[in-house]
C-alpha cells in the first residue's frame, strides 16, 4: 500500500488526528542497500530541520523533537524533500 492510500484508509477509520503533516524524501532511483544514497544523505539534515520546525510549530508541541534512528534508505539518486499538509 502506498502512502496516499494509507492516509486515506487511516482517515476513513478515524485513527489520525485532524491535522497530519507528511514529509517525504524521494530518491531518483531505488536499489537495495543499507545506506542512503549520497544525495539523500546530503538532504537528511534539511529533512530533520523541517520536521522539527513543523513539530515545534504545532499546538502543544514539545520543546525538543527527538526522533528514533531513520531506517535504511535504498541506494539511488540524489533525492528531494516534499512537505505537505
């Protein structure tokens, strides 16, 4: 199931809060591997900054945002960041 359909299904079952933010990193190509591509690795600090800014701007957000380690990403292209509501 892709992210768009997952959001639709979870919204249908009323298991999401009223407002959901999605920050997505899409590599140009995907391959098997344990490390992110150089391009995706280069953009991860910006992804973390964006996620922290979104979390801290939310009503009732905690002062600091600590995330668990990211799962390995597939090796591939440079990647990019998309943030949407």
